[in-house]
C-alpha cells in the first residue's frame, strides 16, 4: 500500500506541475501532523485566493493505519509582507481514514472544516496552524476476532454524526 501511495504522490506532483502556468503561486508541498490526518504529506495547487489539495497520512511504523484527504482552502483577511496571499484561511475537506489491528478493521469518512493562519518565514516557506472540528459522515467496523482485553466485549457502536475537535500543524514550501 505504501509504495502505491508514494507512486500516486509522484504522479500528482507531475500533473500539478504541468498546469503551473495557470496558478498565481503554483504548487505547495506540505508536511504536517493533525487529527485526523496523522503524520502527512500533501500537495496543494494555488489559484489566487483558493487552493485545492490532497494529502496522505499514516502512523509511523504502521502499514495498516492511513488517511487520504482532499481539501479546499479559501484565503481571506490580513496581509503578509513576504507574499501576496492573504494569511487567514477557511479549509474544508473530506478524509477517508482506515485503521486496522489484529482484532478489528475500521474505516470512516469524515468532513473536516477548519479555520487557520499561515505564518510566512520567507516568500516560499512557512508554517500553518489550523483548528476546527470533524464530523463522522459514515463508518464501518469489521471485527476479526474477540479482543480478550476488553471487559465488555466488542460493541458495534455507531458514531455517525459525532462531532469532535480537530487541529493541524503544517509546514509548506511554494514552488
């Protein structure tokens, strides 16, 4: 799975780079940590005040826990001395999350709206902080075997519609 995700990441860099002339700032490469994105790598394409992006996340050392996120950003408010892009942004996106261990496999679709701010260190490099919430749109759990350490056994609880806090920290580089 990891090799396929890396190959897809390289193809996306190539495809986004080929359309670079249409964007005000071009491509942003990101790395970050967040809930639900885990440790992640991503690409964003800038179109004046908006960005579209995709990110792939995982837990280090795990082959079976991952996320795939697609996001839309709208920049507004404030000014930066280092770039023409407004530093405040609203972000919303869909995230597919899969977690698996020897007892169960869980998959979820989430919507993740946030508000955030970019802090530009140079015209090309910066840090973004964002906070908001996530809503579980759907989830599926498959129990593989009974977990002997659970006191009450395996419950199939439905958390669809549950709202939880969400936050992220990203570093980015603009090409």
